[in-house]
């Protein structure tokens, strides 16, 4: 039952549309170039998530990483775009990084009214959601800067939001602050159905992954998404991530195909 008498269908009917005009250097997926990197990797991640959703009711997903600049926002935004490309797959991208919000700049919309304004009772729900015109994507900017992000996140209203959003959105993707720098993401992960941990090749250390996993409620980690990997690189040097790895699976399949083709060629010679 939707709490506080909020009917999400009514809310959606009232949200404002914004044009799709991403910032030029935001590294967003380009729907008109489906074979360009990293579109394929995000489709692969999408496929894995959709499969998990077919097994259990996963709708609200936290995207986080141990440290800053590892690609949390990059992953959250592109995953949301990839999901929204599927017909009828209403997807909400919510900027829960109140400390360094970026979703509003990537889509060139106002930061406020946003989530913090709603949680402080200064805005209504329909005012903080924007529909990206011509897509299934909705965005929820972070809102005005606050001194006490954790206090806000502890409000019952946050939990209420996570109960009502999935009544209309098939996916609610949360961009969040780094795990080792603030408690926000680990708190959010306890309120959501799943967590994706982003690590960046050449930046994230094994030690920080270990500490990040410890800070999370481990039972809802859906997987680790490896960012910045060159194709074929992962399975040789980064075997540690095997069981969690999503996005490189296509790369591995391609690598196997290439190996098989080379072998076949050798035999012919
Ligand atoms: N795989 C990638 N390819 C190209 N640029 C990337 C990639 N991942 C991240 N970036 C860039 O690196 C910077 C940091 O990424 P961001 O997603 O903002 O990190 P975080 O949210 O973890 O702090 C951004 O400028 C982003 O566009
Ligand atoms: Mg970020």
C-alpha cells in the first residue's frame, strides 16, 4: 500500500517534461550509436539486472563505490539510460549524492527543487521529478545543499519514498556518495533492494574494495561493475572480481570467439 496517501500515477501525470540535452562531455550513452563503447557494456549490465529482477522483486538499486571519481555517476546515469531504452521500462534516476550532486548538470536541469527539498517539506513529489522528453527516463535532482545529509536520509520519509516509487517505476537507480567517505550509501543500501559496487581499474585498490564490502550490508550486493577496463584485460589480471563481474562478460565472449577464430585459421593454414 502506498504510504501517506500518495498516488504515484497522479504524481506522474503532473511532472514537468524537460528536453533531452545532455552536457557534451557527460559521457552519456548515445541511443543513435548503439555499438559505440560503452553502450554494449551497459546493455550487458542491464540484461543481468533484468534477469535478477525476473528472479526476485528488485526495483530500487544503489550505485556506489569505495572512493570518489571511480565512475558511480557515470555508471548510474548510463545504466538508467540503458534501462529506459527498453519499451515501457519506466526508470527513475535519483541523485542521492547530496554532497557532490551531478545528475542535474549532466542533464542540464536545475538542482533544486530536488530530493532534499522534498525531504524538508519544501517541495512536493511531482515538483522534484522531471520526465526526459521522448524517453522512459525520469530524473530526480539532489536539491538544495544541506549541512546534514545523514540526518535527512534517516527520516522515515526516505523509506516511504522507496516504497512508493516502485509502484510506477520499474527501476529506481540511485547515484550516491563514496562508501569510505560517508555513511550515506551504506544506509541507503539497507533501504533498497540491491547495491552495485563500482570499481575503477587502475584506481580502486583491493583493500578499499574489502573495506567497502564490509561497510555494506553484504547480503544485497548484486555485483561489482568494473569501470575503465580495456576489453580482455579483466580475466587475466583481475581474477579477484570474477564472481561479481558483469560488464565484461560480452568482452570475454568476444575474446573467446576471437580465440576460436584464430585457432580455426591456424588449422586451415
Ligand atoms: N568508463 C569511463 N570512460 C570515460 N570517462 C569516465 C568513465 N568513468 C568515469 N569517467 C569520467 O570520470 C570522471 C569521474 O566519474 P564519476 O562518475 O563522476 O565518478 P564518481 O561519481 O564515482 O565520483 C567523470 O568525468 C566521468 O565522466
Ligand atoms: Mg558521482
